[in-house]
């Protein structure tokens, strides 16, 4: 493993990439990062490359999903575009009624609510259209020229196949919390002192390949040696 200002980096086989992700995940647990960053930790643990996965299918799919535009307020509230537009119309009618009753303040309030629902409907429609476009663009175009990446409050990472070299990958992981990064660095150095690292997850030798043209590493029945 190499260190840089931007993070912890490894270059090697698919097995090296998987091991690097597992080391960092284990180190994050040891420094209790999975408590304050529970959701972010679980997102990372799900995305990181696994032994039985392929880069251009499994990691590709997870990257596109993770990078997708999040839900807007309307979607979070369970409201569809048509629902918000209908509510907007109702609030606009109520605004006119308030005007007829000489209730200017009430009319302005209802008019504001109407505009709010229109804006939320537009936001929902826009997000859905963008997701559809970005998913297609990402899977068909971006992964041809850019690394597969992951980013949240806890971890920023990217992985790519090294051009011109068969079955060689580069995987870089950045811990975004400065204090946690120092703690993780210390644990990773302890791991380097262990003669051999045994991955936490059971190997799946029935998989045709771990990545494009790369056979899954052989199974290992031993558990990870203690660093204590």
C-alpha cells in the first residue's frame, strides 16, 4: 500500500484491490468509525469491490446507483408530480376565493403554497429525468474514460483498470475525516506488520471470474490474524 496526500493507494491484481478495501473497512471498524458514520460506513461496505464481483458489471452498477441524484422533497413525502400539480391547482383556487372575501393575506398565503407545489412537481420531474439520463450516460460513456468512484461523508474512493497492463488495477481510498484518517493510518500500519492478511469474507470460487478475465483467488479457511 502507498500513501499520498489524497489517500491510501494500491496497485495490483483484483485480489489486491479486494484486500485493500477489506483492510480499510476493518480499520474503520477498529477505530469505531461505523458508529458516528453508520450510514456512510454501510454505503462504503456495500460498494467496495468484492472477490466474486466484476468491475464492469457489479462495481459499475453500484457506482451508478451511488452517484445517482438523490430524492427531492416531493419524492421523500411520497408525492408524485400529478399529486403536487393537483394540490397546486387547489391552492390557487383557494387563493382566488380569499381575494373574493377581501382576505388579501390569506390569498397570498394560498398563492405561495400553490407555487411551492408547482416548484416541487418540477423538481421531482427534473430529478427523474436526470436520473434516467445520467444512468445511461454513466454506464455507457463515463466508465470508458473515468474510474469507478464512490463518495460520501466518510469515504472518497476510485478504482480503475490500468491502461496497457493486463489485469492490473489501481484503487485509491480517502478517509474524509482528518482525525479518523490518522487513526486508520495507524491501524493499517499494524496490518502491514502481520505476515499475511486473510480477508474477512468467504471466497466464492464458483464465480467465473472476480473481474474481467481475472480468476477469483483460491479459498482460505484461516481467519485474519490478530494484530494485538
